[in-house]
C-alpha cells in the first residue's frame, strides 16, 4: 500500500480547512483501496493553536520529522492556494526524493 501525505492550507479558516481534509481523506479511502491518506496535522490542529507562533512552529517540526522518517510515498497538494507551510513541505519532499502530486488545479505560479 502507498502512503500519501495530504498537504492542504490550514491557516485562515482552520475549522473549514479541517472539514476539507476529512473529505479528502474519505475520498482517498473509498476511491483508492491501495492508498493510505495521512494528515498528521489534523491531530496537531486539535492540540496546538495555529495562531500562536511557537505552537505553529511545533506543528511544522512535527511535519518535518514525519516526512524525514521515510514512510511517506507521495505528497499530494490540495486546496485553493499553496500556503507557506505547504511550500516548506514541497521543498522538503523534493530534498528527500518524495514525489509531489498537484491536486489543486491552480494555474502555474499561484
């Protein structure tokens, strides 16, 4: 089975963005039987406060460590824009040789 890291914007409307991540996870679970969706930050958003810089940094540290562990097969980009956090995840995935798949349908350069 393949493990895909769901990269999605969180900041702004955290509650609505978390709902979207649940929808993405359900879609992957039901449409791709050989794929495991992974969004560790869903948990972090329930125990860390995104608007507090130190807590946001802890969430980024968590993401970095998990991506470095080597069990992520693919990073998928979702959402209506590429957030700063997602840019960090993309850069790290490229450094680690993890494929990045754009599911945003955004024009290039957005």
